[in-house]
C-alpha cells in the first residue's frame, strides 16, 4: 500500500503498477514518538506523518514538497530508515506551460524510481482505466475547506450535518479533467505532459502562487456554509481565511486543531452548533417525536418542560410552566458523572417546584455532558441554548459572552435570538472558570473573595501569560515580590478580559447591540468591570446568568410542545 499526502500526487500512476494508494491523514492521540525526533514547532500534520511511520503504519510513502514543513518531515522520515520506499515529488507552484513540462518530467522520474524499487513493469492499460469520471454537485451542501482534515474529523462533520458535505481540503476534491481514450493515442512524452496538465489543472490549493480560481469554491450558489480548518503552526490557510471571511455571505465556522484526536469534544460542540445555525435558518429545529402520553398531558393545560445544562463545573436545571414562565431552577456541582448529576439536579428542581416529575412532558439537554444524559428527549448545543436564553432575558442583546468552566464563547445573535456567528477559545483553560479557580487557590482565596478584592487595586500589575501553568508561576513570583493581592487579582482580571474581549469585539463590531455575560463567571465583579473597560460598553448581567444555557434548553422544549399543540 502506497500512502500519499497531497492531491497532486499521481496516484493513477501507481495503479499502472497494480498498486493501491491511501491517504495518510490519521489523527493520532498524541505525538509521543514524533516529539522525540521532531522540532516542537513543526506543524501537527507533519508530526502525524512521522508518528505514523514510526508506528509502522506507512512503509511506502510519497510526499510533495509543498512547504518547508513537508521538506523537514521528509528529512526526518528518511533518517528513521522506517520506509522501504520514500519519495519526495517536486511540485511546481505555477501551472504555466513551462512548469507543466517540468512536472511531467518529475512524474516520469517517480515512475522510474518506483519501477526500480518494485521490479514491476508499468501497465498503460491499468493506468488508463484508473481515471474516474465526476458529476458536478448540484445539491445544497456544506463545504469543508482550508488545510487537510482527517477521516475522523470528516466523519464527525458528516454525522452531524444534515446536508451533503463536500471536502475540498488537501487530498479531497481530487478531480482530473481527463479523457482516457484520447490519452491512449499519445506517445509517452505527450502522455505524461497531458497527465501533468490534468494534475495541475485541479482546483488549486492555497500553496499555489496563483490560487485565484479558488474563489469559485466560495461563490457556488449551492454552497450553504463553510467549515474552514487550519492547523496550529500552519499560517498559509490562516491567511486565506482572513481574506475570505469578509467576502462570503454564507455561515462560516473556523476550527483550528493540532491534528490530534484530543480536541474531538470541543470540535463536536462547534460542528453541532454550526449545524444548528445553518439548518435553523433553512429548516428550523426538527426536534424529536412527542409521545402520545405527553400529548394527553399537554391537552389538560397544566404541564411543564425542562432544560438540563450539563457543564464541566455545574449541572443546571430550569423548569418552565405551560405559559413559558420559570417555575423552578437548580444549580449543583457536576459530580463524577453527567447522568447522575443531571438526575439529581432535576429531582431537586422538581421538589423545589412542588410538582411531580411525571408532569414534565419534555426535556432538552445541553452542555458538554448532554450526550450522556438518557433522560433527555432532545439535545441542543450550549451555544444555541445560550443565545435562546439570552434573548428571552433581554431581547436587545446581540452579543453573548459565556465564560464557562472550561471554555469561552462569544455568540452573535439576531433579533429573534438565533445564532448568527460564534467564536470559541481553543482547547486551553486560559481565561476560563478553571483558570480563575486555580488562581484563587494559589492566592489562598475563595472565588467569592477574588470576585471583589481586585476592585480595590492601586498598582497596575501586568500578568503577561494567559497560560494557566505559566500564569500561576507569575502569581507566585509576584507574591514573593510582596505585591498586593488586590493588585495581582486586578492584573488577572485584565488578562482574562483581554482574551475574552478580543473574541467578543470581533463579533460585536458587525452586530451592534447590547452585550450580555452568562455563565458562573458573570458573578465576578472584577472580571465584569475589566471586560466593560475593554469593550467600551456595559454588560447586561442578570440573576439568571448562570442558568442561561439550561433556560435556552427549556425554551426549546417549551416551543416544541407549543408547536405540537398548534399543529
């Protein structure tokens, strides 16, 4: 099996040798082996290639010199001696006639090298029969663009988008304009020149010097949304994203990974929220079937709906009555399991409301633990639920800032409370509730004390690092310098506000309106004050701020019941 990493690889050539080809795009759990021999700042995909070779998953590999990282990876893999056949294909970055001739020669050199290695003869008939015919996409679809995505990520996207998905990243969207019958009559020089022409005639990747034809990807009328992927330490596609986000008119989700599978949880939340945004505008929320028993209870005129927000720090419940008014709420710490915490929080909320659990006709779950709660009738991402809850609490809000236990979200919403766009932090605790908990522990304070003590600051102490580990070291150093605790806390507040404010400002400038802060950190007066200064605007804070996600979930349940009654 010959593995390859680029759509410009002449895979049909190897079919002429009777060999099968496979894309090498596996997301490893970590880079434990590759980190021992590769530079720390090598891109995640490059490390994944090295990791796969070291694990014995690719002993015949064809690479392409599309960037400096791939050149370094080639050198490292070559030095390992793990590949029986390793080849670096010289890829032009232009598609003019001169470069086509050079590329044709490069393909022929690859052919000769593989023939010498394998001892096999090249069969032209097998080569001609390997070309596939493609039909133009005419259905509405979501485009996956940017740098390469793994099979794991592509599967995750396809499973969570109720629409056709087209992958246009590094090894996909491989379509060659070739008529095999015409090629059969060519001599070898003309044959390989035509083949090089077809390979370079594909939709250009952004590494090509002239990639203007890529605009056709974004202007397709059937394109209903874009999921744009970038990899840490790979700047090229970050440049393209920055250039296209101002032009396109369809929903756009940017996700960045280090090309390991460890970020799957966060990616799933973003992809599902993006799906809800796109499909909400197209088809509405389809929901699930309401049981006959629930319908009978609804006909009595007295029934309840509930929302459960299963977060990393707390599990929140909101119960609404048949008029959509809040009947009961509950917040408890998330314990050892999402299911157990959800059941306990719901039972306490039912007891507080003075009702029977059987009177709740529909439950919608949200939060990172939503997939593990069996009692829910439906599930909606916390991004969509926070937007829904925020609009219920204040219809003038257009930007929602949610600082949770393990992430930060900035959500842009329209006049109906629907999500227009959202941004999240990467898989890092910087600026989250966990970050503040650790800093409070380091200073020997409770979160309540830390919330107000920073308001008494006198000296502007700067916390330069947002990394939780490094920031803790800075705090310890500042304490050793006898800096006042209030000044240190203010420095931490400003540091958090800078990170959160940058996310919110990127959304709010295109969507004027009020800002609202949700999540448990909305109780922290120091963070609120620092964030208001960064934004130059007041934040709307309400008593139900921490319950916003659960409230939104309960509202989705309520609306589904109301729609059922009116149908």
